C-alpha cells in the first residue's frame, strides 16, 4: 500500500480514536453517577390481573408505535398475543433489559400484543409453594384472563429456561386449546443430557437436599454466586471490556442491565426447589412423562401446538442436546429447533440475540398468529378488559400504569 494512502486512512482512524477517548471520559463520568437500576425495565405496562404477588402485565401499545407501524405499512398487530414466562430466581425485567436490548419492545415493533406473568418475589412464608402451585394455580389464573382478553384468538407462550418448562407443563397438563404456539428458549427437557452441571448435581444430591432443608428458600445471593462461577473468565475480564467500550452507550447500558440481572437473583421457594431437583433434575420425570401435579399427569405427548425450541451452542446450563430432546417427546407436527451461537444468557439477551434469536422467533410466531388487526381495535380491547380485572393485589390496582420492575 502506498504511504500516501496509508496516511490518508490513518488520519480518520486517529480522529475516531480521539473521539472515542473523549466519549470514554464523558460516559465514564456519567456512568459513575447514575443508578444502574435506572436502565432496566423502561417499557410502560399496566397490571391487568393481580392476586397477592401474582401479576399479569400488559405492555401498553404506545401511540408512537402506531405511527411507526403505519410508516412501515405493517397493518396493525397480530390477534394472537404473546405471554412471556420468566424462570424462577430472576426478575421479569430480563425481558425488558434496556431500550436497546428489550425483547418486549422488539416483539411490539414486530406487531405483537405482549403480556408477561410475574410470579413475585418469595418471602419466608412462601417456602411451601411448590411446582404444583405454578402449574395448577398461578398459570391457569393468568391464562384465563388472557383468554378473555384475546376474544377467542388464543395466545402464544414464550418462556426462557424454566419459564419454558412451566409453559410446557401447563400445555401438557391442561391440554388447553387456546395455546396456539409455544416458544422455549434455553429450556432443558432431558436433564440426563444437561452435561457436567446435572452430573455433579446428581452425585451431590444428598448434600444438596441437606443444605436446602437447612436454608429453607434458596437465597438469591447464593444462586447469583453459583451463576457467576460458571463463567469465571468473564467475571475477570468484564471491567476491562467496559473500559474499552465506554465510548459506546449501547454497550454501557447492556453492561449495567446484565449486571442487574446477575446481581438481582431472587429467592427460590423451598418446596419448589426440592420438587424441581428431585423430580426433574434427579429423576428426569418430565422427559419420561411421570411428572404429576394433583390428579394431572404431565405427559409431553399431550403437547400438540406449534413449538419452536431455541438452544445455545455453548450453553453450559441448558445443553443443546437437552433442549433438542423436546422435539422427540411432543406430538406436535409443526415443530422446529434452532441452534444458535451463545451461552445461557447470551442466547436469550446477548448482543447477537436480536438478530440470531429474536428475529427468528418473531418471524416464526408471525406466520402462526393470524392476520393483523388495526391497532385502535387492539388498544380498545385491552382497555375494556383492564377496567374489569380484579382489584386485589399489589398497591396501585390492575390498571396502574408502570414503567419498571
């Protein structure tokens, strides 16, 4: 390369690096002053059903989104709403990390009416809550409300990790025809194929149960520590990566949001943990069709709706083999597996998730969610149901508009 060309290219590159140095200083100063919690869960929502700690949230369709949709000639939203189901141990804001990395906003912009179930944060008095409560009580409560709001069009489940298991167990136990589609992201079904983590858990089963009985609810801090230990190198390099990328506001927001995810793990109800460990991790009953909740048997062969399973290539918790096993166990004729780059968190909300996962999920759901309806009709339908929803529950009532977790 001629020297003159090299110098002509070097000047713009030097200018870029100089600008980034300034931005590192400015953004770094602002970052030290701000509360990292201000980044997460920015999409407004209203609580349309509440009972004790249980909530069903409806993410409101902003006026700006209607304008945006009109400009792109999207023609309204799909009549089949999407119900997001989080796993235990983490707060629901993982679906709405920050404006630039929000699955909620992505789905809204793709034309979906979005709901989320929040199981609440357990306290000591909730240690008796078992998986039965989630499958036979909590989910039926919120899906009943959602069925009424969707005017017979049904709904789609989208669950991450154990949220996917809850969705599967609900569909298999209740055989609810309103479940049109089911998306499971990083959801391990065959625990014998979960790899080293499950093997160690089974070997140490007596110790795990002994410690669990002494602790009661599994503390969120303990879960957070274990999770960080699974990626020790990342824990060491994250601060250096932050410094190098401090010029990039999107990266800084993601850093704070992911940090809040890992640091704000919540307690795991004692009975639910014991049941999950004994029957799913240790005995693999979900895979074998032997899970029972009351008089209902969870046989995955009862799942006949359309199913999309997404697995991370490098997931150390929900190994891709344990996720892929789902397709062999269900009776659905319309079923699909997507294996994408990423680990357990990355496959769901990492920097490549919008393009590698969310785009595919939105396209897949769109093909199975009917013809779009006008946003004005969808907005009116939501408001009508919201005023009739039960008023018991958390402060603010079911129609209180909120913007955070």
